[in-house]
């Protein structure tokens, strides 16, 4: 697993980031379980990264009872799931309870009160309205994240939230020659925003489209009056976000059941 240097040592930022990610999964969830500082969310989407336990306990030990409750919760939904330790740490007893670490993901932060680079006016970026079916929006996401092309569950979940006028999710697409090449979602939390679902079709990568869409959503969030901007990066996207100015404030250690590896 890759390791990442913590660039921002600020407990307030860390707490805001954890609160925002919990809020994000709660917004997507069709069912949830809350056990003090352990939160389980089921979205119904066939991805372990969208059905998760957020473990924010200070002392992550004596976990067997909590793990059993989470097992029972997810077994009701027959979906894959993962255990997120935030902030990232291997100081826990998960491996003694049939879990194995699979990834150390960087959690990143940008202070929107700082000056932002200008948006290239040549890029055609549009926010989708609440009548959109998100068919074009999902294409770069499926390609970029290697999702099953035949699995439509994530699009349908977001369509339902969009049609229900969920004000926390704003979906954007970037066009090039009338083709949607990049997609992204701006999540509006209580006192912060998060960038999610940022993806570019593979044939259009390394051409500045992902950076342009990221900057556009950051400008949009700043215009809405937000200062704190978070995202959870993949290994592939890390350099892109670092070049924009995002800094690592924490990490998330992701565990999965050994039997599911």
C-alpha cells in the first residue's frame, strides 16, 4: 500500500473532513446504522466502496461486538462492503477479526478563501438540472473507475436523489466536441463541500479536462460561500489534485473481509 505524508496537522480540519464524509454517505444511504463513533451505510450499489463502515473511534479495539452488528446490517442487503478507518491507522484489532487492509487513501483539503486559478473559458462545463437522467454523466465515471458497464445502480441512485430535489448533490459534465468527456459531483455538507465522482474517459486523460472540471466546481463552491473543500483521492488522481493545491490532511485505511478478497 502507498503511504502519504500528512501535510496539514489540524484537528479541526480533520474533524470537518470526517463529518463531511459521514454526511455524504448518509445522503446516499438507503439504510444506516450508528454505533457511537462507528457508522454503517448501505446504498444498495454493487460496490464495496459505496457500502461502508466509517470507523472514527478514538480507540479501535474490542471490536468484535460492533463487527457482528455491522455484519448483520450488511447481510440484510446482500451487498459488498468495506471498513474505513478514519483517520487512517493500523492500530486496531480488525485483522484479528477476519479483515485485511487493501488500501491507504489520501484525504485532501483546499482552503477556498485563497485565490483560485482562472477557469479556461474554452471549456464547456454544465450543471445538470433535476430532470436529467444522468446517462451522459455516468459514462466517464464507469470508464474512469472501471465499473461494470451493465450495472446501472449508481446512476439510478443519483437520479432518484436528483429528481427528489436533493440540494446536497450538484452534478457537472465537461463537453469536448459535443461529447461528455469528464464528470463530477459537488457535495454540499453543513459547513464544507466535497468533490466526488471525478472521472475522465480514458481516451481523453492527461489533456487537462479533469483539472478544468475540478477547478470549475471549486469556483462554484466558493461562489456559494464555502471555504472548506475536501476530497478523497485515488492513487491515480493524487498528482492532479496536488498540482491544483490540495494538501493531505489525513488518510483512510480501507479494510475488507478476508473471505471477500
